[in-house]
C-alpha cells in the first residue's frame, strides 16, 4: 500500500488546483465577462494618430509602422454606423474605415439567469477598444482605402431576410479615379464573415495596392494567482503561422514585436469561449506584425502589392471570425483556427473525448446524458484492466484477517512485519499495488473531462436535469457532490483497509475531502466522477461476491 501514496497525492493535488481555479472562475466571471458600456448610435471615437497602418511589404522597416499616405478623414458623423443583423449576430460597421466595431452574439447570454444581456465581443469605446479592420495600402503615395478613410453606403440597416442564406453589405470609397467597394458577406448560422475588396482603376496609370487585416484591442489582463494556469484564463493575442499556434503575452510585444512572413496563417484575440480573428488570403505569403503600446496591442497581416492597370479591376479577399469557439465552424473558417480551443497538454485525451461527447449528444440531445454514456464507454474500454485490479483488491480483502494476525504478531518488529506480509502476498499471488491502477487510469480522463467542460463553448450553460441548468458551472445546491461522496464512501467499504493506521485514517477521510473539493468543480465533471464511482462500486461488489464464494486457493474469474 505504500505505492498507493503517490497516485493519491497526485489526484489530491490535481483536485486542489482545479478547485482553486473553479473558485477563481466564479469570482472573476462577472468582472471578466461583464458587457461593455453601451455606445450610442454614431458616437464613434475618432481614430488616434498612432501609426497603426501596416507597412507595405516593400517598404523599409522602421521602428514604428508608418503614418498613412493620405490625410486622415474627419471624425465620423452621427450617421456613420451601419447596423447588420443576421440570425446569430448583430454587428456594427463604422463608415469610418469600414471597420467591425461591435458584435453582439444573439444566442449567447452573459448570464444564464438574464437572457436579455448578450455576449458582446467588439467595442469602439476609448480604453476598451476592440476593433477588427480591413483595408488597402497603396504604393507611391497614391490615395488608399485604409481603415482611416470614410466609406459610404446606401443604407444604414441590413437584415438577413427569412429564407435567405447570405447577406451582402457593400461600402464604397472613391478618390483620384480609384473606386474601392468593400463587401461583407454574412451567412446564415455562421460566425465567420467574408470580406472582398474590389479595386476599380479609372485613373490613367497603374494602381498598385496590397490588402491587410488588423486587430486592435485594449489589454485588460485577468486576475492572477499562484495557482492559476495560463491556459485556463488567458485573454490576449494569438498567432498561427500556417504550421504552429502561439499565444502571446501582450507585454512581450512591447520588447519584441512580432515580425514574420508566412502563408496560410491568421491573427486573433481570444478570451474564455470566444474569439475574434482576422484571416488573410491563405494562398499567398503575408507579412505578420504585432506590437504593444499605450495599453493596447495591434496584430496585422499584409499581403503582396498587386498592380491594377488603367480601366482594370482586381479583388482582394479575406475572412473574419467573430463569435464562440465552435469547433466545427472554426475548422470551416480557416486551417488551424480550431487550435484556439486550447486543452493544453491533455489535448491527446481531451480532443477525442470531446468528439465522443458531441457524437453522443447528437443521439441523445442532452450533454448530461452524453457525459454519462461517455463514462460508461470509457469504463467498458478499460474493463479488462479494472477487472484485474478489482480481483486483486478482492483477494486482498479476503486476506484481511491473516494480515491483521501478522500485525499483531510483529507489533514491535516493523521489518519482520513487512517481510511476513510480503511473503503472504507472494504465496497468495496478490499484488498490493494493484489498487493504484484504477487511479492512474482515471487521472488523465478526469483532467481531460475538466478541460473539455471549461474550454468547450458547446457545453457552456448546457442544462441537464432538474436543478442542474449549467454543466459547465458548479452544482448550485451541491447535491451531486454529496451523492458522489456517498458513492466513494460505499466504494471504500468494499476495498481492503490499508494495514497502516495512518493510511487507513486518510482513506476514511477521502470521501469527505473529495466532496468539499467537488463543490467547486463544474457539475458535468462531478456527474462524470459520480457515474464512474457508482459503476466502479457495482463492479467491485460483484467481484467481491464471486471471490468470497470461490473455493480456497482459486481466484474468481
């Protein structure tokens, strides 16, 4: 039983860490996810003169990004916001730059108790800036449709009509014989948005331009503690170079700005369950840049400059993602975008587990029942291992009177007691460390379930039965933790008592300790552990009965 100490303390430590995280989650959720202040229609702040325009790839590298080639437009007027509403989101587009400046997710409430207040991702307010821009940079100082210029549109309100699958919102810019039409394409049920910028050259010379995407966001670091895990609470910039995904500490960009050339990449800003990403044309190499200053970070990607001949036309395409980290849509939107759902080092367990849960959800239509069925499937897959361990535990239980006799005979001789016990184990072919196996097996699945429940937006605010109305948060009345503690206590009664009195006292206290810890865990995780404990107990009870009925010297099969 000495070997049982390490897995017990490992499980104990894991649950201590997760309990602290869950408590921090409840404490910080209101502050982290609180909706930003409402911005009045048309009350868009003027863009700062901060040199946030991406440099053309051929331009010389400077310590800062260059100022725009053309003079900035005047501050937006009161009618400068275009409202767009689809079946899943309500978006505001500023006529100044044609930027996405507000996005309300109609299917996601900030708090399950108040369905009226929806999650809002983008924000133009000073100090809370979170804006996604697209635009063009022109060579040789020619006029350019960058995100500082003013666009015009025929309407100030667009809606996806009933039965329509696509909504196109056009904005137009004209200067010096150059006309640029920026079209946003929204699709029914989708959170990714197509962007097409079409250049029409009616001047008398070639017009050379490059398209770019840009994310600007004020950095509001979440609260930290020595027990927090970066993966769980990370809010900030991310970058994918077509091969590897990287989360970036915004303040690291101040000392070491991002500057890379890659094809098939994207830049984004993530937070718990939600993502804003800018995805340039994947077939061409782009220059990626990132920097941090004035409390905000800027991430951009700009493609190669292309010439548009007089009388000619050219289109530049890109894609934006603004919404929940739904894995199916992330895969559709861009290669590597699904990596924004970060399960950490347990991805090898968590990703297949999520697939299993989602497949089962497709049959039963309830995430709670999907968790129960997934637990049973895992139990069935691991049955040969747990069955062998259970038989060993049952034989250990049957040896308890003889072990107690050895303890009494060698009460004052610890070394002799250990030799006698090991000789008994050898004679009866019992492995005292077999009890470690179920704990070692369950620990990675336990941690994988934890990350799936807290990271997968598909399970956010998902109800189960009766009082369990959110599997991703704790049980509001603590019934599941109490049931789980009772199941653990029952299971413990079926297992042999440790020969060491101290270990025996620790094992007796474990159901109480685990019950307290699980009070802070997502109720879906408690449901998994409860289901596992109940079926493990039934399995052990059946093995014990067969072992007790087996003739002496014969193991139960």
